[in-house]
C-alpha cells in the first residue's frame, strides 16, 4: 500500500525504521514529529502506514481498552502483551512501553526487572515512567542497566488520587522551576527523552531550553519537539476529550453506521452466496479462481 506522505515526520534512511537517533536528529534540527497512543497490532499497522514515527502503548489502555475509570488499573502483564502486539504491527516505528502503576515504585530491583521485561517480552524501544526528582536514582540505575527511559514530568495521572484529581502542573513560577530542575536531573540520570503533560507553554519552553534530549508534549504547548494525544480522542471515539485533543474525524459515527448496515444485511437475509461448499459438490462457488476462501491472507505492511 502506498504510504501517506507526512512532511514533518523524521524521515529514516530507506529500509530502516525510526530509532532514538532519528528522533534526536529531528530535535536537533528543529523538526516537529507526531506521536500517538496505540494498543493493538491492527491499529499500529495503519498508523505506521500513515507515517507516525513514534507510538506510545500508554496505560490509558486501562480506560480505552478495559473500560476502567483510570490509568492506575492497567495490569503489568496486560501492558506487556499489548506492547508486543503494537511492535509486531508496526515494526519500523519507535514504540514506548508505559510502565503501569505499581511496577516501578515499590523497589528499584523490581523496577529494573519489569523494565527489562518491556524490552524483551514487550519488544519496546523504550519505557516511560511518571517521575519527579525523587526518582533520579532509579532512572540512573535503569540507564546503567541499558534501559532507555522516557521521563514523564508535569501532570502525572498515576498520582491523581494523591493530588485529589487530575490537574495541570507548573502553573506558578516555583512549580515551573521545579519541573525544569527535575527535567535536568532526569537527563543527567540518563533519560533519553522527556514527556511533559498538561503544563503551560512557558514551562515546556524552559525545559526545551534547559535540556538536550527530545521533549514530547501532551497538552504542553508548541515548544516541544513532539506532540502526543490519545488516538481514540482525535478519532472521535471518546465521549470526552481534553482541549488539546479535539476530534479530527468522527469515526464513532462511521463505526455505528457500519454496524447498522451489518445488522440490516443480517436481518434482511442479504448476505449473498455462501462461500463454502461440500467437497465434491457440483454447485459453483463464488471464490475467485486460484484462491482458497478458507484462508485469510495477510497483507504486508
């Protein structure tokens, strides 16, 4: 299938996928790159075809896939399974695995083991952790172990209960200075990228100015090198979206229309000729010559 051109994406050399070096080069050159969340191989395949260079298998899967009320309900083994699925669907895309609540806060050794599982079982290219300056030692240990860490700063959904709800971060000079200090500490500890969520543009600009690694924004203004949103939000599949992730299309309506059309065909007995015949039957079948209707053929990405 012909790939849709995407002029602002980091363009890897022909035949190679997006790597950390690709994203670093884009940041150095001032090239903006788009990122999206993804939770399954089929969607990942289409997003890779669109040219999206980076996918996050976020703990938002707890809400989008499992129907849970918050991100803290994402099980570790579940996150590992779907991260591997996304990488299989988009092997040439940089895939971040989101370490869920409870998988790295309890013990540094356990955190390193779980992060290693994301790289091996989950096939992730990097892991993302919601952190602040108190996690500097853990990030340093992970980096020393060879784990590429994306440090998630600013608003941290996994800490929403502690904060009394989800809210923006860095809205005072003191809070901005703390986020910048944390960002510098994370880079010094070995974090390969930063992700800022729900902060004013001034905070993102200060972090970009103070660090040298790629900075991805999630509702963090235009200063960031990359921008990420939940895919279901921009597809119009969610009942509510944050102000920075308004729907680009209304795929929910399209999905309902397709479901209603399928119901109409079924209830109206309009399914057409059945493709399977008893062996030895003289009745002609509708299958195309040279094909086997019993086999679903996969299409290359």
